[in-house]
């Protein structure tokens, strides 16, 4: 076994509990740090020079976009310029503090949660500036699973993007099809009941506008209002006058979209309906880059993807990059069907080789063993992608 020191760093208490439980269950040399519990010390200033090695603008831009979305009055006020300057300086301090913590821990590998947004992106930048390896964690892409990837998460992960690679893994084996409902954190207007669902519809799951999936990984759709407008622009021009759009707002989004609920007779909202039922009753699923896209593939539904997604692969789903392509795809839903062998192979490969079994919040021995192998780069996934 490699004699490396692993430092797992996070801000959220639940992620810290997970990392500590893994440290207990794994034979690896693991330390855990709750980054926001550590103060910036005078000695950390000596690491500020390392911040110059980082691409500060790459870290700052998504952070400012998120803040502007959450605080539009601030973004349009005279305070925005000093706020940007302060944010740039604070990111440099975050990198310096993170570098000091990593250096003092004598870590060889640094694990972060997500890594695409602050503060985890600064932690990753500090680790790379020190020449350390970085590994990212996230919620799993399949039900009851966890992501651990040496390249990053979401569209930055290390899943091969060549559809033909997955054909060799195609089989008729059973995969999980029971989706895990997301508990709502904010009330929503109910919308229609399941009994009022149209006979033919495309299901569109809204996403959290301030999430990194929209801020960083969605090139042409920047808000749910913009997505709605594109849908409204094309639905009346579809060849099938009976085709509808059914939207469900994200249960974790605090912003409500009540003003959109009755703007178009063929675009309906169904916030009280079960997501799995909406997928199963739809003709196809249209998503920016939500994991609902993968869940829809598990349930045998055609998928259209509008943003950057790890499953945006030829043969797996249809990629849509503008409004004209959106209309063409809605008029030719067969384009979304993909290649059955590639789709089955993609899902089988993820299930058998990529995801860490068991959701991180329910970590068990099986999970800890699989994660230990991933961190040692000694599992089947690492071997197979080297051949891709």
C-alpha cells in the first residue's frame, strides 16, 4: 500500500462527518480539516506568493456570477467594484491559508468537496500550487452512490467521452431504477396534479441557478427564466400541436418561479408530482445538465442535454446548443434515442466501475473499501480508462 498522506478538506459539517468516518474505516493515512474553523494566522502571509501561481480570475468569475445572481441590487450598485476587489483579495488569502494548512499537514493528496466553487476551488488551487495531487468528491451520479474523481466532478470528470468505448460494457444486467426523492427546502406553487398531465409531454427539470452546474457548466442557458423563454419560443412551432412541456422546479431552489406558471398554455408546472413518475410518463427529458438526465437514461427515456454534462456523449443523448437545434430536436425526438448498446454500456460502466457504492451520508464498509481503492488508484476504473 502506498505510504501517502491524504488530507480531506471541506466546509460543511455533514461532509466533515463523512470524511472523518472514512478516516476511521480506511487503512489509509487520512487527516480531516474543517476549513472555515481555521483562522487566518500571520504566518499564512508567507504563502501569499503561491496565490500568484493560481488563475485568480478563473476562481473569481464564477464566484462573482453567483453573488450577482443572489444579490442583484449589490451587483447593480456602486458597491460592486469594491466588492469585486475585496473578493479577489479574499480569494488570495484563502489560497494562502489553504496552502499553509496543506503544507503543515505534510499532505501528498488533497481531497475537496466539488472543487468548482468557493472555498473548495481555492483549496484545490492551493494544493496544485504546492504540487500536490487533488481529488474531488460529490454526490453520486447514480442512486445511492458517491463520486470520487481525480479529474474533477460533473463535466470535468474523467469518464471517457467517446461513445464507442462503452459498447464493450453493454449487457442486459439489472441497474437501479428506484430514484431517491430530493427533500424540498422551500415551498413552491403546486402546479397541476398528476391526473391533469397531458398525454404527450417533454419533462424539463429546473435547476438551482446559483449552482456551479449553471454558473460554470452551462454555456448558453444562464437562468431558468431564459430556459423558459427558449421553450416558449419553440413550442408553438413544433409539428405536433399536442406536445406539451412539463416543468418541475428544483426542490432545493429558494427562488420561486410563480410568474411563469400560466404564461403559456402548452407549458405546465407540476411541482407536486413525483419526479420519477414525470420521467416515466414523458416522451423525453430535456435538461441543462442535471443528474435527472442520467436518472432518465436509467428509466429508458430519451434525453436532450443543453449544457456541459458528463453524459453529453454521442450515442447516449442528444446535445442541443441553441434554440434552432432545440426546435429541430423536438420535431425529431427519434434523434434523442441514441444507440442502445452505447447507452447500456455507459450506464453499466458507471455502475460497475465508476461510482463509489452507497451514498456518502450512509457510508459503510463497502463504501470505505471502494473509496480506499479509488484513492490508491487500484480499482478497475483506473485500469479501464487507461485503455480508453
